[in-house]
């Protein structure tokens, strides 16, 4: 059968399915597995904070507390502190002129398209802000250099397991038990090629097991690791309307090791309701009740346009910086 060709033909967009570049990119987001969502009822939030030093946690009664019959009992002072943070509001708008909406009316709703895109944008913002909060040397202290730099030339000697063990021990020194590893896609692809890590996974799981996300979690389970999270999300950092510049949300400078929980708040061993993991993504539920996100549309008659406004009140809050530590990868 002859093939029809026409050098002057142009795509009939209204007769074909829409092409959306980058569709599904939010499926790569991991923010909810690190900092679960927590609704708050005010923009400015105040919390009770029970610190290790203030509450005299993990004390023992050594010989100093030996008490003779009838003698005064030594006392320690315990106090409760507080913490506060503010939920930030972020918004953006897109104008949809009536002429544009009518041009595509038989094909799709531009208002619907950009409303959906707005929701995707605010969720990707949460991923970006979470990465900034987790890979943060100001919050968690200067990173500890990896035993061997994570370079291609060092594949035979990179000691990722040794670095993770050392990080979990730093957690113990702070009276915390770490259960989560967070690393970027590029760092993950580097360490999974390393000889020592491949040998360790095989020694733990058996011959034929490769280094992947689930197998790393299984191989590291005996040191308390329950989650291995790979940050793969990207965002467009170009100026408005410019050629896209796709940028990694999760950088290669650090690997984070710390404590996370799947739910924001739960009861501790004493039955007290507490923020369970390292922190939360807090949102103002009165302003953005849909998990911290919202999309509004309104009419702007003077320009004969509909306006789509995307907004988010979701913001990371690190409740306990002791619940995390950084490994400086020396990646290149």
C-alpha cells in the first residue's frame, strides 16, 4: 500500500490526543515518605517540645544517687520547652483568554488543563522544599565525609555500608534510632556499581541478588533500616517562557540517614501524642483543606479571561534535628 506524505502538512492538534511533556513526573516524589502531611489550624503554630536535656531523658541513678536511710534525696530539674513555626503561603496564576479557550473548545478545556497542571506544580514544590529541608547542613550539622569519595574512579573502594553504619551510630549517640536512608538518583546509581556494596548485598541476601532499592533495604535491615528512598524528581529552573532547564530536586552533595514515620503524629511509649519522625509537612487546613493544596478559578472580565490560581500552604518543619545526620558524599 502506498504511504501518503505531504511536506506541507501540519499536525491537527484538535484531532489527536494531547501531548504533555513531563507528564507523570510527580510519581517520582518521595516527600510524603520522609515528612508526612500534618494539618494545623493556624498559620502561626506553637508546639510543646520535650528535649533530652530538659526532661532528663535516659538518665541513670549512678553512685552519686546512693541514698542513706533518712538522708535527703538528690533532685534533678526537669522542664518542658516549646517550639513555633509559621506556615508559608505560595501562589501562582495563569490567565486563559476566552479566545484561547474557544479555539480549543472542541478538543479540551484549557482551564481544566492548567488547573491540573497547577496541582502538579504545588506538589512538586513540596518535593523541592522537602529536599532543601533534609539535605540541610544548617539543620543537621556539617556532613561527615564518606570513608571514600563517591567517584567513578573509586568504585572498587567506595564503602557505602560503612558510611551508613557510622551514620546510625551517630544517631545512637544522640539517643535516636535511625531507620531511613535518602539519597539522590545519581548517587544511588554510583554506589550500586561499587564492588563492596555488591559483595555485601550478596553476602546478606544470597547469590544473584542485585543492588536495588528494595534489596538495599533488606540487606540493611539488621542495622535498623526500614526505608531506602531514591530522590529522582526534577523541575524546570528556566525563566518564564525560556527553553526548559531540567534540574535535579535532590542534589548529590549529601546522603541523609535519619528517622522517619509514615504518619505525622502518634502516641509514644508513654501514650503522649507526639510528632513521631524527624518532622512533618505542615499545612493550614482552613486555607488549603485538600492536603495543603488548592486550585481556584475566577473571572477577570476586563481582559475577558478566566484566571487559574494554584496555591499551597504546605511547608516542611523539622521537629527534631537529632533524628537525622548527613554523609558528605564527595561525589564527582
